[in-house]
C-alpha cells in the first residue's frame, strides 16, 4: 500500500509538473472561483478519464478526485460554485474527441467550461493524422470566447508507454500547462522499497492499461500539484497566442458532429436500408454518474432484414469523418464506402472486436465542395448488420 502523506510521495508527485505554461487563463479561473463565481472544470479523454479501474468508477476516478481538490482549494460556500463535467469514452482517440466536444463537454451550448483537462496520451496511437486531431482539439477548446484554460494530462500504460513525445510539443507551442503521470511514477517503478519506491506497478495498475484507486489518486494529486503551483505563481501578463501557425496542423479545429437527429442545409441524406436504429451501443459513465450513457444513440443501422439499398449522402464540406460501430458480434459485417463514385475504404466492424466507436477519415480537402457519399454492405455481407454512428464534418 502506497503512503500518500510522506515527503518522498510529494517529491514523486512534483516530478509530474511537465510545464506550468502560461498561467493567465488558469489563474483567471482560480480567482473567479475564489470570488464565488461559477467555475466549471471539464475532462475529456479515453477510458482512464471515464474512470476505468476505479471502484466505484464515478467517485474514485482521477477526474472526480481532482475536481474535489480544485473545489476544496478554490470554491466558496462549500464549493457550490464549482461544477464538474466528465466525458471520457473508452478506446477512443482525439480523432473522436474533437468531434464529440460540443456534445459531451459544451452540452450543445449549455456549458462553457473554464478549465478543460485533455487526456489522450495513451489513446492517440489510433489517430491517423499523427497529431493534427490532437492539436485541432486543443485549438477548438482554446478558441472559445470565454477563453478557457487547457491542461494537457499525459497518462501512462503498464509498459511505461505513452505519446508524450508527440503531444507535448503541441503544449509547448501554445505554452499550455502540462502534467505527466509517466514522469512521476515510471522512474520509481524500477526501485525496490529499500531504494525509495513509493508505489509498485501492481499497486498502481488495475490491468495493463488502467489505474487502480491508488493510481487514480496519484493522477489526481499530480493535477492538484499543478493547481497549487499555479496558485503560488505571479499571473502572466499576456494571454497565449493561438493565432500563430499550427505546429502539426489545425485542419479539424472547426469539425462538427452530424447525427441522425440533425437537420442541416449542408446535407441531404437518403438512408436506404440503413434506416433502423441501433440501441446496443458503447456506454460511458459521464460526469459524476455511475449509470452509463449510450454513445451516439442517433444513428443509422443496417440489419439482416432491411434490404440492400445504399446509404447516400450529399454534403458540402471540406472534410468528412465517418464514425461507425465496432462489434464482436457475428451478426455484423463489412461495408464499402464510396466518395463521388470512387471506392475509398471498407469499414470492418470486427477490427477491434468489441462494442466501440470507430472514427475514420473519408476525405480531406482545402476547400469546401459538394460531395456524394455512398455506404453499402460489402459483397457477401448484405444480410449482416452495420451501424453508422455519425459523421465529423468540416465546412
């Protein structure tokens, strides 16, 4: 059992401070909270942010624990003015996070967070843009009118791996606060208790990917250490510069989610045999709730009995990302995707072999133009299921 009140523990936690960055936005949120103003701290990421490994998942996860720390440090009147938004979805990279940001963090315009913690350091191996989506997500958040602070959090797997080397340059480019759990714990994992180990891998990890309750506590304390260090710092005079040229790319900074319920003048859809709705969806516990919510309930589903008529969409956009359902079920089959009549790819729902949201780029252009999209069951799979969860659209 790790000891959380020793000097050695605090020394380990202090190593997580990758960079304090420009503190103007974070200090503004802290001071607003101390004045009694309503402050929302939000978290977006993968399964670790969802709370995987924590028991119970909704109150022992790092996100909730660090929210409580912020609430205790800066809240007024018992912290009633500090609000919590958690939007972690297991197995998904920033390629999907940037699409669902408005829905899951901004709640379609009803929430404006003051602080957003971004945790994709162990998920973005599946980002086919190698960082463009991550930088685009950061810019999407930073560009909001209320000027929220962004904190980059780098979690770690049991094999000591994460994508810190790819993602931290984005933080450096925009001078963002960054916290590295990897930098805090990995070095001491190699030590014995006699040599100064604070926590072993068996104590920190619930499985090869996710932290235990103790691991989540350490992650929360790493964020809490950033909060305390920023509180002691003199406020920076100037805000960060987000108008500079991007480091990797900002192509998807304006990407928006398109679901079945949406009615937009940029798109016309003929669902064809993709006219049913799939209710067996990936689930995620949002905010402080322990009851999971379905992901992408407004979808288009092809079933074994729905026929063989293509899904067709005419859309004006500069890029399009398809989000489809992965499944382990033998009832699901492959679908072929065409853009302007040209074959682009075959979407295989068995690629990940679990109920999972999968995002893939169909096209990416510099200018907006009208495109015709066709999705049809691949040959031999006409009597199988396939679910289109939604699309990411850049106009």
